[in-house]
């Protein structure tokens, strides 16, 4: 996975297809806006993989997470161990 700072998105190549998560970044706060997976990768775990890698990046780089993307929100609700990286402004929603 790579962080494309110019396009404001995380990108992951899966079998020649690119899955993305669009983000906004301010003062060590990462807002995840949209996850997109090409139709050829749907149902193959690509969205889960890029979400996991993005959350690992956020944790490793000491960002606080504001998840606005419904896929990321659903992932965190299924994996509450990631609540620890949530920004305090949204933590009560989980």
C-alpha cells in the first residue's frame, strides 16, 4: 500500500487493479472519506485489506482517525480493537 499525497488517497495494487481510500489530513488527524474497489476485486477481500493497511498506517504514524467512509465505520464496528485510534471527537459514536 502507498500513500499518494498528491491525490490524497491510499492506494493498493491487487492483481493489477487499484483499490483506494480517499483521505483528508490535518495536524495528525486522518479523516477517511471514501473506499473504492474496482468491480473485478469486489467480494475478494480487497476493501478489507486496504482498510486494515490504512488503519495500521494511521496507528504507526500516531494519527487520530475520523472515519466518515461507511465501509471503514462498519469495519471498526466489527473490529472494536481499532477504537483506540479514533479521534476523541468521534469516539462516543462507537
